[in-house]
C-alpha cells in the first residue's frame, strides 16, 4: 500500500476515535442492562427446569444454550461497568495511528478501514493446521472505544473449509465468525484498548496459526465428521448410521438393530416388545389384539402375544373339560 492511501486510512481511523460517553451515564445504563439480563436468565432457568421435568431433552438443551449465552453477556456487561469506572484511555495522535497502519501494511497483504463497521480489516495468508487447509481469513479489528474489544473481533473465512459437523465453524477456534481467544484474550483486549492495532492483528494471526485441542469448537481429527442427531458427538462420515425410520444419522452408541428385521433404528424410533423385552423398530411392533400390549412380530401369532395365547389355550382346555363333564 502506498503512503498516501495509508495516510488516508489513518485519518479515517483518527476521526472514528471519538471521545467516549460520560462514564456515569454508561455505568447506570450497564447496571440496568445487567439486572434485565439476570431476570431473563432466571425465567429461562425456570423454563429449563420444567422442560427437564417433562423429559423434553431437546428443549431443555436449547434453553441451556440460551442461558450460557446470556451468562456470557452478563459477564460482558459487568466488565463494561468496570471499564466505565476506569480512566478513559489516551487517544493516539495521527502520527501514532499512521505508524500502526504502516506496520500493518508491512505484515499483511491487504489492509483497509471500514467506516460503516468502524473497524480495521486485514487479510491473512492461507492457513493450514495439521495438514487441514483452512484458507485465508479476513480479520476485523474494532477501533471504537469498547469495554471488551476482543469480543468484537470478527474472523471471516475467505476460502471456507468448515467442519463437517458444523458449517459455522471455519477454524477450530472460530465459530460464527467469533474468535475463541483463549489465553490471548487479555493481551488482545489490552492491545485494542491501547489502539495498538498491529499488535492486535498479530495476536489474532498467532491464534489462528496455532491449534489448541483443549479449546477447539471442533477437533481437527473430527473436522470431516458428521454430528450425531441424538448426543451431538461427532463421528466419521463412514461410521455414521442412518435410522431406517427417521433417516437422521447417529453414532453407534445411539442406534440399535431391530431384533425382527435387523434394520438400524435410533433410540427415539426404537420400542420394546413387552413379551421378549427386545428392542425393535416401530414398523415391527404391533398391539396385541387382546391385551393391547406392544408386541414384536417375532412374538405375535394370530394377532395375540404369548401371554394371551397361553391364556386362550388354558381357557379352551377348561371349556373342553367342562363340555366332557357335561356329556
């Protein structure tokens, strides 16, 4: 990038660095937001408890995800309260911003400023982790005054090779364009709050260039797998079993072979024969015509379960005996 475009970019960044609102006003607003959020979490917890009591596992799981998201939001709001009480950071001069932009241009092939999003955008070189090509990433760094600017960093895949289990995961540490910073979160926040844009970009590039299996959204060894529809674990494409009833795909632990037809059935579609206690698919289970107990095709004869047939035989024998005595 030539010096003149760099200077233009630096001037636009300097213009975006407006003085932050009055801390007291911010603090009051953040406290109100935190109270509202905590009230919503309490209501969601009550809904999750009711769902669990009714055995609605999927609903309870979704509500739990919402609670986890809102708890993270509460932490963000409380951190904003802390920042609102702290002295405002010094605004860098145009010369300092120009120096940051120049350093970015030395490190990245593409550097630009997005006035609408109020962020500096850089593009990484193609990234490969453990022989898995992930492509280039566009990194957006906020320049506005934020309490936790690292949370506002966005990482967009330009040559997406997402995880098979979740298309929103384009990198082991990126989900829905949000970066899991791990131990890099604190230095990234510090760099952004001090307007050290080049340092911030290099921290993000370092996170993207390294793989930590302990904090991965999807492990690289499972990158090309598929999610189990029952337990959400990831299984290799060739190991996933399709239920013959609902057609969803499952891991081995969440499927059964029907004892009658040997078709693969998931736990939700499988039922139990009340006579032999074997697991069967729904099409192979029928109600007994006499007692209406669920019975598999292997146990069902003449429309009746073994217990009802035995009872019928005893009744027939008793009737025959009475008929002989009467003669």
